C-alpha cells in the first residue's frame, strides 16, 4: 500500500501471478518435454473430439453448418480435456499439483494458445491445404500435411512464448 500526501493508504493494483516464481527460473529439459507432450496429447484429443462430436450431431441433423460447428466444438473440448488431464497427471507425478498452480498455468497458457490458434494455426491450415490441393489434387494427403505443418508452427511459437514468459516474468509453464 502507498501512502499519498493525504496520509491515507492507497491500494496499488498488482498482477496476481507475476511474482509466483523468481525471474531467474531456468526451464528444465524434463519440463520442456512434459509441456510439449501435453500439447501433443491435446492435439490428439482434438483429433478424437472433432469427428466424434460431428458424428453424434450428424445423427440428429444433416445440415453441414451444424456438423462443421460440432467439429470445431468437439476439437476444442477434446483438446482442452486431454491437455488438462495430462497436465494434472504430470504435475501429480512431480508432487507439484495444486489447484492454485493449475489456475495460474491456465491463466498464462490459454490466452496465448487461443491467440496462436486463431492467428497462426487455422490460417496456416487453410492457406497451405488450399495451395496443396491446387498442386496435388489429393484431399486427404493435402489436409494431413497442412495440419502437421500448422501444428509444428504452433508448437514452435508456443514454446517461444513459454521461453519468453520464463525469461521476463519468471513463470514456467
């Protein structure tokens, strides 16, 4: 609290998560492997969730827009639940699990992951799959290659974010 010239204490706003870990924190190889494993498992969850929910919705309606929306929602649900389950499992193994630490991890990870997904992953998938379709005319191969490239670019950028977060804020995801 600050005391201004009036003599009354004034509350100063502080970011709640900025001082959880010293800024000199180093990222270990094991935590990097766990972080990337969690993201890969999240992607696998998305690959399971999208067709599963699409299939279920297609049993009730054949409207393409509804099935497409179900694919996106299913991918998001599958990715989130898979990532979260793997995160809890890894933190539990390290005996470093608490609801507060998990909330901090989510608060730092989710906005960056969402931003990178919308600005990098989906546009890369869209543009690259379209370009490959014009060249190869093979739908499945073009989409798989595009999805792999988009995911690898996302993985690279989320790891850069993780490094910068550890270096400047002191938070290791």
